[in-house]
C-alpha cells in the first residue's frame, strides 16, 4: 500500500481517498432520506386534526440549548481533526470526548422534549403533523445515537493503535458524518421550530 506523505494522514493512501469519496456518496443518500422526511413534514404540517399545532407545543428555550450544544460539538469535532493532523493525540482525544459528551447532552434534551410532548397528549397517533414531526426528529436523534456508538469504537481504536492511516481515515469520515448531522439540525431548527413558532 503506497503512502503519500505529502497529504494529510486520512488521505494518504488511494484506498483512504476512495473511502472518503464513497462516504460522500453515502451522505448523498442521507440527504435524500432527510429530504423525504422534510417533504412529509411540510405536507402534513396543517394536518393537526384535534391535536395541538406547532405553535402550541414548541418551546424556544430547549431548542436553543439543543442548537448551541450541537453546533459547539461540531466545532470541537473540527478541533479534534485539526489536532489529529498535528499528531496531538491527547488533545485530539480530549476534543473528541467533549464532542461525544455534547452529543449526549443534545440527546438528553431531545428525549426530555419528547417526554414533554407526550405528557401534553401530543403523540405520533394524535395527528399527521405530530407523526411526521416525531419521525423527522426521531430519525435525526437515531443518527446522533448511532454516531455516539460509532465514535466510541473509533476512540477505542485510537487509544489502542494511535494515529495510523486507517484510524485517521475512520475519524475523518466520522467527522464528515457529525458535521452532516449539524447541518440537518440547522434546517430542523430554522424550518421546523422557528417557522412553527411564527
């Protein structure tokens, strides 16, 4: 396996470059998935039946917390990639752990939000609007949950093996995934929550 030392470690082999390209293709499929969920949500937005509307159930404070936490996690993930490129293992791992802890905080707030909705009688069975809302938020939350387990596996590999072309490639691909989830959340924050509160 030919290693190109002029490139960052995650791009240093042809196999690594192909894996990164393949992951970009995968993210294209993820964009299609979330586009479908957004389309369903906007189609059913006014299908509230006898249930509450978006304006009645959305509360700004927890959504602001979720947004700040997730955007901060994207920043710390970027710092972890930068530290990896500088070969600062402890710094990279610190930023990576902070990223995952922020992901856990995000999930905790989202679960609390779901419990609040259900306590107010706003469930998936209440209306088409709520069913599409839970599907959109739940799918994003499931992706974050998967990202936390995936990140833990990569962290263990880096602890055991250090920075190699394989571990660097895995973490860089992970960072693309995490940034993608943040971009999706920005759309959720802007077009679901803020639009629903207006």
